[in-house]
């Protein structure tokens, strides 16, 4: 759907989901499940507090990103706010005018039902607020796919935000646009779990640095990061770029130059989770330059044009 000039945004955060997913992203897969009991019983323990601190969520980064789509008319966060993990965020959220929806799990380790409550509220809000244009869903569960699809059928532009590695691909595909929390402005990428572990004095430093791979670009083009995107992600982005260029040429003359912004828009339509920053590039132009074997660039003034390179 085309984005109107006067946009009004509603934001829904499955806060437990994002906190747990980020904790696992920082400390390694299933880390929260292993540490859950210690966190619940003694959150003030020095080691527990330090691990929680390293996995702190930047609430402002999420809200500021959501506000870039238009006027925020409501923001709700769903969680068990009596839990010590979530309680420390209450003042920050209230300061940003976020409504805190209290959810209690049916049992000590049961789900709190945030997905059902959030979905019901979102659908009700769309009928109650007909001028609502954008719905931002901050979560990663595939349970939210039907909600995203329903929002789109009701004419809303759906934006998803989730933690890289913990978000269902089906949810990203169901959104009009999807952004990894890791890629939001101001969010520091976590160190890989191997780098966080205590170094082995018997292991040479060179081995710890082995996963880093060289690239064709210079330092100005590539974002310095410790968590390298996988080869599969790079290959998928390349294939998406080639398809987007072919589609653009099919709609125009085969040799016609395409605006790079239009190509990026088409790529986001095909793969809402696409992000050049998540792949390690400072700009879409840098991403295109890295694919010089399939994309030919022409820069004239402020205009950046691209076309599929003839083989």
C-alpha cells in the first residue's frame, strides 16, 4: 500500500519475546532458558546482574525507529511486569508514553499469552481507529503471521521488528517491511558467543580471529562489526538484487537505467527482511558496488542509477 502523507502509527511490543530473544542473541542459543531460574530467584547476584546488563534492550531505539513512520497514536508493551527482568524497563517505557499491559503466566514456566492479547487489541484498534495507517509489531514469533496478514488486508502498512536469528522467516515475509533490532540506529551489535567466553591461554589468538573474512570494499564502505553475516545471507541478497533488476527492466526498456531507490524498494517488497546494514554495508550504494559483477552503477550529481550488467 502507498504510504500517505499523514501517517498514524500504532506500536505493539511483545516485550518478553524481545528481551528473551536478545538475551539469547548476546549469550548464545537457549541461554535464557538455562539462566531463567537463577534470574527469577536471585536477580541481584553479581554474575546474573552482569549478564542481564550485557543483554539490555535499548527501548528508545525501538520507539524512535517506529516514530520515523509517522505520528505515534498508541504504543503498548505486553509482559509480566512483576518479573525482575522486565521490571527494570518500566520507568523507561512510561517515560516514552508506553502503555504497560500486565500479563501473568498460568504457571511458573508457561507462556503469558501475549500473542493472543496483542493480536486481539491490534485488530480492535484498527476498527476503533480507522485513520490508523501503520502497525508496528515488535516480536519474532510465527504466531504473529496471521495478525500481520490481517492488518495488511485491512489496508495497514505492517512493519516488523525482531532480533536477528530469533525471528521466524514467515513473519518477516508477512510484513510490508521488516527490520532487525540489531540494525536499528544506536543499537550495538553483540559480540559472538565465542568472543564472550573466557579465552583459552593454549589457543593462539589467530584462531579466534579466523571467522572474519576479507571483502572487496575498503573501510569506508563496510560497517565494522564483530558478528559477520553468513554466506547464505549474502547469496540471498545477491539473488534478490538480480531479480529486482530483471523485474525493473521487464517493466521498461531492457537497457534503461533504474533509480537505485526504486530497486531497493522492490527488494524490500520481495524480502522485507533485507537490510544492507545487516549485511555489513553503510549504504545501499555500497551494497550495489559490492555486486559490480551483476550491477552497473552510474552516479550523476545526487542521482544514483543502476542496471543489470550484461554478461
